[in-house]
C-alpha cells in the first residue's frame, strides 16, 4: 500500500472529541469540500446547506435587486429546519460537520438586502430562529477575492458565472468583520488560498492535526508547502 493510501486509511479511522464542527467562509473558498472530507475522516454526519436546491438563487445571481429577498428567506427556512432536526436528535451519537453557521444567514442578508427588505427579514428571523447548537469548533476559511473568483469559474456552475468581484469583496469583508468579534466557539482561521484539499493529502493531514489541537481560543493555520 502506498504512503498516500495508508494516510487516507488512517484518516478514515480517526475519531475526535468535537461533536459539532462548522466550516465557514465566502463562496468558492472550499467549505463543502472540507466538510465532506472531515465527515469522512471522523465517520460523522454531514450537514450541507444545499444551495443548488434554492429555486431563487439563479434569479438572485442574474438580478440581485429582485432576487435577494426570496433567495434569502428560502435559505433561512432551510437552515432553520435542518438545525431544528439536529437539535431533536442526540448530539452525542457521532460527529456532525456542517458547511455553514446559522449566523451566516444574517451576514448574507445584510450584504444583499435593502433596508426595507432587511427589516422584513429581521422580523421573520426573530420568529423563526431556534437556539442553534454551538459548535465545538468553527473553521473559517479565508482566500483573496481573485482566488475565490478563479475557483468559482473553475467549478463551472452556470448560474455562478454572473457573480461579480464586487459582490465577493463585500461578502469577504462581511466575513472578516464577523469573525473579528466571534468568540462563541474555538476558532481556527485557515489561509485557504494555497491549500489544495483535493490533490495534496499532506495539506489535509496538517489541518487535521491543527483541528485536534484547537480546543479553545483563536488560532491560525497556514499549510506548509510540500
């Protein structure tokens, strides 16, 4: 067996004392890819926001002014229902790995909605939002806007081709502001611009080590170039 295959086998047998891990960051940074790999490594349950199921998302990308509110409300209902189902199950059965935080919903709303729409959204949010479980670890992936845009283009999702650099910059800035003050969970901030989770197993193994070491406070990770 090759060293890479042995490493993958060892990863699949890993366990962790973190029952709920949330991966966050702007569009194109690699949240879902990392969440999928972590769920596999920890033999846990994967929670995805399933953006492709939102029937209003393509309209939003094509015409943000008219499509923002229905797209945002759909995500709010979807995420609330998913986390409600999570709370109703035993959180200690196994590890859950999600590619979002509930708080991201308001973050996106403040970037995409005008003031009247945001006021309406906030009223709905206050009546719907549940006490979402607090993650044992939040992994915040960062990358420059040009890297995000390149990755979005490379993955070839047709409706995402209209995502602008300006929108990505606003979103990235909103994430930076949010996590500057975030202290609800241990936080691992990852420089994802040079990290290749698909083709570089060493990057992933380094990240796994940092994940296990992060039990409190705020920490930073830059993958070593190998």
